[in-house]
């Protein structure tokens, strides 16, 4: 895979992660406002987006594991960072929602 192909995969991961992050933060905002029931839908949507990001990441990892070279650039580094921090945010917000419930 050339650098441009890997960058496009990175952009996909960033997009999924960014959308998930936005939904997670909206869910927390709802919970703080007392709308705990409304945040469950946002959490579910965020988890779907994170699953899509993980699938995209896994597909890249699988291709590399099968011997295909991947020319990585800063965009992919950013994508991995974005995904991991969003996963961490999801864990933290799950704990915070337990407190609000």
C-alpha cells in the first residue's frame, strides 16, 4: 500500500473516531442536564462508530500481516492517536454515566 492509500485509511479512522467522540460528549452533556435516558442512544451510536473505526484499523493490520507493505505517514499516526483517545473517552464517560444514574 502506498502512502496515499494508507492516508485515506487514516482519514477514515479519524472520521469514525471524531464522530464517535462528538456523540460521547453530547451524551455526557445530556446526562449532566438530567436526560440520562436520551444519552443511551448516543452511546450506542458512538460504539457503532468505534466498531467501524476498529474494523478499518483491523483490515489494515490484516493486510500488513499477510505481507503487504504499508507506507505509514503522520496521518496514520494521528488516526491511531485519535482512535485510542476516543476509546479512552468512551470508558471514562461510561463510568461518569454510572455516577449520573
